[in-house]
C-alpha cells in the first residue's frame, strides 16, 4: 500500500523527508518484486529510482546534522570546559587527573616500602609461630603423663603457638595502607603481558580460539586489500562487483 502524503502546512523538515523516502520505498517495492530486469527501460527506471533514493539519503543526513548542531555545539562546549579539569585522553589530562596520577606516583615508593616491611614482618611472624609450635611439641613429648605441672606448661606453649600462628596469618594478609580522608590508599597488584615470542604466542592463541584468531587475521588482510594490495600471504583476493 502506498503511503499517504502528509500535506500539512506546519510539516517539519523531518516529516517532509520521511514522506518522500516512504514514497520512494514503496516505489522500490514495485520494481524489486523478485523478477529480474528484462529491458533497458526497466534498468533505467531502477537506476533513476536508485539515484533519487541516494539523493533523499543525502538530504536526510544533511537535515540530521542541521538538527543536531545546537546539541553538538552545546555538548562540545561542556566537554571542553570539563576537559581542563577531568579530561583523560590523547588530547591531554585535566588538572584533577594529572594531580591524581602524580600523587599516586608520589605515594607508590612509600607504599612499596610498607609492603616490604610487612612482608618481612610476616616472615618473622611465621618463623616465630613455627618456633613456638616446635617448643610446644617438644614439651608435650617430654612431659610425663603423670606430671601435671609439665603438662600444664606444655598446654600453655600450645596456646602461645596458636596465637602466634594467628598473628602470622594476619601479617601475611595485611595490606600496606596510608590513612587520611576517605578510603585508605592501598597497593594493588596487576599483571601486564609483555610479548617476547610472537610466533609462539600466535600458535598458542590460534589453538585456543581459532575463530577469533582468524577474524583478527581477516581484519589485517582486509586493511591490506583496502590499501590496494592484491598479494596477501595466506589469502586469496577475489574481485567482488557491486552497483554504485
């Protein structure tokens, strides 16, 4: 069914463009009905309609840009103002981001020192816990079954050893913190992969996820073909025809 014309005196540009494209769309249905083109006249009519639709697309996009202009301009102005404060991209860093990065770098050596000190304290606590555990075990072995004082002393050593073990576990899990306003600053360990053998890595990732790896290779080949290359290693470059 053909779309009904709008014909409103107060029609907006979008309404007029929409009406025109709907009419062209319905006309396209009349031509692209599943039957192949049989005559030069039919081909010319389709080509004419194709150009009309392309012109309508261009007009619609121009109107879209025009309608978006106030919003884009306002957004760009807001972005530019706040970028001086909190921007964090290739264009640069805002003052708050820059200060945050520098202060974190300033804290890092101190927190690494705290972590090293805590690690040394944890090692010492584990050693002390082991020493007390050994003493308690030896005291139990040495105490006669009918010597109450010796058994009591051995149990006291067991209690001390268990307390030392708890302290050692707490020392191991402790995180270096710097307190102040709000959340304490702590160290976080992350890991970064550094490529050392591309061939080994390629082989491993191809075995793990060949579809994803092949898609990556396809993207590289597509970029080569788009740049004009026709001899892409490992690929056959086919000619694909399309209407323009």
